[in-house]
């Protein structure tokens, strides 16, 4: 393998690793936002419990 091919392979590996890390962080952020939305929905739509006397 020539040095140019080695460099290309190295860059490809680093970019792939960076992309995987970015997607992982985006996924974690989306999960946190979904949880926040769920909690806000609970706060903004409280259930009213009525009891019969």
C-alpha cells in the first residue's frame, strides 16, 4: 500500500469514528428531549381525580 492509500484509510477510519460518536450523542440528546417532552406533557395536562361521596 502506498503512503497515499495509508493516509486515505487513516482519514476514512477517523471520519467513521467521528460520525459514529456524533450519531451516538445525537441519539442521546433525542432521548433526553423525548423524556423532557413526556414530563412537560404530564405537567401541562394534570389528571383530575374525582371521588364520589
